[in-house]
C-alpha cells in the first residue's frame, strides 16, 4: 500500500542541485546571458547617434545601459523588443544616471 503524501518518484538529482546551490548558480547564469543578449540587441537596434545626442560617451554606454536595466520598464521593453518604447524609457533614465555619476564624482573627490 503506497504512503499518502509521498510522490511515487523522487528526483535525487534535483534535490542535490537545490541543496548544493547548483540550481541558483544556473539561474544567475541564465539571467546574465539574457541581459547580455538584451544589451547586444539594444546596441544593434538603437542608433549610436541617439546616445551621443543624449550626452552618453561611447565608453560609458555599457554602464548607462546596465544602470537603465534596473528599471522594470526598460527591461520589459527590451524583452518585448519594442524600439520606440525603449528609447522613451531610456530617456527617463538619463537624468537619474547623471545624478548617480555626479554623486560618484563628488564622493571620489572627497577621498
């Protein structure tokens, strides 16, 4: 007679992956790969002139995009591959990025 509440098959490998942290590491790896793919998509589909007109130097572009991806709106637009909406969302993040950069410069000068 089978015991009630115990599944008939137990996946030992899945239990080991959770306990060892392997599943968490894989989840982070997949998230990182998705973000890198999204950054490449943004770079390929949004003209570099857009970023230059916004005052973002080419060497600071990755920093700005990484900062902007903290915004859920930018992340959703990137996943939906909506160029028009993502440029609007990026426009909303430019002043915040400038604020963060200016605070970093002030703190660096104090050291």
